[in-house]
C-alpha cells in the first residue's frame, strides 16, 4: 500500500496518526515498515537514520538481537 493510503487509514483510527496531539505537515509524514539498529525504512523502501531513537526508549536501537530474543522467550 502507498504512504497516502496508509496515512489515511491511520488518520481514521489514531489521533494525529499515532503522534497524539502532535501532527506533521502532509509532505513529511511517513509510514515506516521496519527498523534495524539506528536505521528505519518507510513502506516505499527509503532508508532513514533514526536520530531520535524513541526519545531514549530505543537506546539499543531497533530490533536489537538481545531484546528480540528476550521478547521471543516471553512469548513461548
């Protein structure tokens, strides 16, 4: 699905498309498909550096192997 379609879906169900009361300008809104370490990719395949890192919550980065393994262990 395209960015526009996914953003429209998010707008219907999430205030501010998931950002709460904070909203981005139309031309810079993105839907990310995945992240690894300090990098993130949008649904169009463009790569970005995540300088914010979840405001500290992602201090180990996206999909850190130790965190992924710990989560898998809890699911089992």
